[in-house]
């Protein structure tokens, strides 16, 4: 897609169905169906499925420097690490723990991975507008795909008191900061990996998709529209 066809507000996802739903709701085509990173653009917003994992997350944030977005919002799924996290809950991360390694190519380990506060505030307001609630806390980002039977790693997750675990959030926050792009995230709890019966399966993921994805996507779209319609800036610091 040519650079001038991108919106200045970006939704990032790991799933083709988010892109296709966005395109269907807005009556626009899906671009790049024969390639990686499907996208669709409508009303100043471009949604992109960048794939899975921290290397892909870093790649898309580096590529987006070509258009310097006004804001970039990640709609991801995550594993809930607390007993209080139910499937379908929303988590609004206030920070991410950099356990993935990719972000070390951008900043030293002591630099925190933080979202743009004003963007998270807009998401919070939109969630309330939908009469929904959310958890706030930290998310641990890892490159490990199968860790659910590693008891030592699970003890570590308990020790650091993370609310959730995923594979992209810390990378997006860090590389966005590096590239001077305001970024935020809204995560959907899709599984409960700390207990055997909570580990994600194909069947359980279908249930999450059927029951919660539409709301997740609508909140993401309306959060960015809130910024667009009110002309708000989300740059919360000088890079």
C-alpha cells in the first residue's frame, strides 16, 4: 500500500479477522491478502495484522516511521496470570516488562516500556462509554511460546506480580518510544495459562473470538476516533 494511503492513526493486531471485520464494517477493501501484514484503511485509521512475536512487532514499528503516525494502538490477546482475571476481561497495561529480548536492540535493559498516557486515558474513557470495566497493571512480554509446564518460570511470574503475559506489548512500547510514535495497548484475556485447564486450545480461542473480539475491536476504533474528532494530541513527553 502506498504511503499516502495510510491513515495517521494505526490499529495493530495479530489476527486477520480483526482486519476483515474492520474492512467489512467500514465498507473498504482489505489490502495485501496475498501477502503478510494484511491492512485496511477507513476514516483516517489503518489497521494492520503484523503477525506474531516481538521481532514482527519491532519490524512494524520501524516501518511505520515512514508515515509518523499520530497514535498507534495495539489490540492484542494475553494470558491472565491472576485468579481474578476471567476470560474476556480487558487489561489496560500501565507498563510492560521486557522479557522478550528484542527491545534490548533499542534501549538498555533499565529503560522501562511505557505507553503514551494520554492514549491509555482515551481507551479508558471509551471502555467506560461501553459500560465495561478493565484491569490495569503490568504485562510481561516473552518470546517463549510453550512455558506453561515450566514451574520455575511460573514462580518467577508470580514473584514479579505481572497481571498478564503476551509476546508483543513491551516491544511495541519500546520501539514506539525509540521511533517517537505515541503508542498504547488494550489487551483481551484469552486464556489462563497458570492453571492446566486454562491453557489455550483451538476450541477455547474460538469461543473468545465469537464472544469478545467485536467489542475489543469497537473499543479500539472508537478510542482512536475520540482522538481524531477532538483533535487531541497524545505525545506526553519530548523524545
